[in-house]
DNA sequence: GCAAAAGTGTTGTCGGTACACCCATGC
DNA sequence: GCATGGGTGTACCGACAACACTTTTGC
C-alpha cells in the first residue's frame, strides 16, 4: 500500500493568508491544482518526507512543519490505493520559490479564493486552515511567518489576515506583551510615514 | 510499505483512568505488553480498520473513536517497515471484553502504572492521555465513558480520574449546568446512602 | 443526632472587550 | 495643522476560584 505526504504551505502576503498550490501534469488530474506532495521512501519518517518534498518541489528549507491528519479513503487516489499524511508548513512572505518540471505550474492562492483541488485536497486544506487558526489563538506559531523583529502593527495585520477578522489594535498590543509572547527590542521602525513603532521579537 | 492502526482504549473504573493492553505472542516482543492493533486492509480507511480491530480483538462495538497521530519512524517495527496510525477509543466501565487467541493476555492497567510497552507504544499512550485530558476541558467526550444518565458527583469523579486532580464540587456542578453540557432529567438516584442526587444526561 | 454527599450563595480576581484619549511623525 | 498609525488609561462584564452555608438522606 502506498504512503504519501501532502503539504498545506501557508504564507501571509499583503494582508492575505495564501496557500501554495501546484498544477498537475499527470493523469487523472492533468491541469488541476493540488497540494504539493509525494510518496515517502523506505528510510524516512513522514515528517522527513514532507521536509524533502518541501525542498525538492519548492526549494524551501528550514521551515516550520507540523503533521496534521492521515487521509485514507480507499478511493481517494483513482490510480492506486494510497493513504496520505497531511502536513502544514509556514513560511515567511518573502521566501523565493523554486519551480520544478514535475508540475506544469506553481502559485500562491488566497485561501478565500481557492480553485477546485484534486484528490481530497480540499478537505486537507480546510483542515489545515482550521488548525492554523486554532493554534494562533494559544501559541506563537505566528513567529514562523514573520521576520526576527516586527512591529505590533505588523503582527496584528498577520493575525487579522489569518483569522479573517479585524482586531482592536489597543487590546491586541497590550495582550501580546502581557502574555509574554513578544518582547520589546528597544529599537524602532523608522523610514515610514507617521509615528515610528517599536520593534519587537518573539520571547 | 505496511500500514497499521494501534488503539489506546480507555475506560474509567473505580475512579481510575485505565488503558487496555494486550500481551504479545509473536517475536520480537513475545510476552511484552502493547496496544492492540493490526494491519489495515485494501478496502478500508484507517478508522474502519481501527473499528474492526476493536471488534475482532476485544469484542467491542459502537465505541467512540478518534484518529490521533501517525507514527512513522523507519525502525519502529523491527520486523518490517510499517507506519502506524494511532487512535483513541473510549468505552464505558462495565463493557465486557472478549479475549482472542491472537494474544497471550489482555487486561486493564491504570495509566499511572503502565508496564513497559512494545514498539513506540509508550509514546502513543502518552500522546493519547494528553489528548484525552485536553479534550475533556472543552468538549463533552466524557459522554462516551458514562451511562445515559448520571449524577453530577459521578461526572465529577470521572473528571478527577482522568485529570488526576481534585476539583471543587460546588464550582464543578454549577459550571457543568451553566455551559449547557448536561441537562437535568427530573429523576433522582435512589437506593444509596445520604442525600439522593439528581440524575442528569448530556445535552 | 450525626456523618456524608448534594446543592446554593457570595465574594474577589483575572482576562477580555469597548472605547476615550494622547503621542509622534510625514506631508 | 492635520491625517494616520502607535500607544496608554479606564471602565465594564463574564468566567472562574475560594469558601461559608443549607439540604437531605441513611444509619
């Protein structure tokens, strides 16, 4: 029985949460968009396979990776029986993508406007978005989507993009500091309009 | 590559959270305790395989089942490469167990005193306990461990057994009703010492 | 009456929300 | 000066912990 990994790779760009999709070359989903992924090898864990796919197919390294759920409907892959372990990855908005000739296309899509997806990848994407949103509320996963230092305004816009709703800036800032998630670096963000903001880093 | 399911089957008996373990007949873990489980077949999902194992190996039916995590270390099974999807199951304390000649023994163990476990089953058991405790705090999974009706005292003792700590009865009762988790049935628990308690059911 | 469990009332604290207000900069 | 985002102060509300107290039964 085949075992594969599939990846929901997220980034935040221009205040939008986006998902990385590839366009398939091979039958039976030629031309369709799907999550990147592939078979696991005999000597690696599913996490290692996911890390490898991330590098081989998109040129990404050193990214946050988390196992999500195993999808195992016998009919999920029309070609052959193959279960797939879905993962979530988070990368900074400016990371450059490498393309591969394995796919006929690769691109970022806002999660609010995803095209139809191959296999059961719609369910995987939905699951990943749900998990990311939940995790944002009680953890500091957001650190994997931002630079080392950032302003509270930047952090807030990241949260708003992922959660898909507006937050109160005053309460957001106080809370971020109060729960010890971020620490003041003592530096300021200059060179922009309006009052300069303090730069923070994750604690 | 082999794909298996393993099951962390919980029950609460005499105010203790207990885990169902089987004793292995075959090499290389002959005589060792382990979580029940087995290979999945070509025409079933991992959840269906877990349900089937639950019935075949322990005679259990209609139980709460939840997929947890996929364990995939290449060396996790010394016999052959085989990944395993860990699941959690919850059953009522009085459920009768069927034995099978596939194992040389089967029994309940308090989670505080587990014997050494075969494969990576210790990690699976730890993961399952953690998940069960977390889920107890915000969901009504407890319903799968109790009868249709129960007193708030019984529900509290269940919570205390799983969480491994004492709770304030007065706050516990008020909260259970306030958040709408349980509803008063209007009936009372009679035939026991002391003041009779109201019987509740899950909402 | 007494022990034990069931159940109610009250109070304080803490986290979160709402929102008025001040600050510092570019233009 | 004024627009704009950065940042502080404060008041209110609901959840929850702590704990005093009453109720109802078996013995």
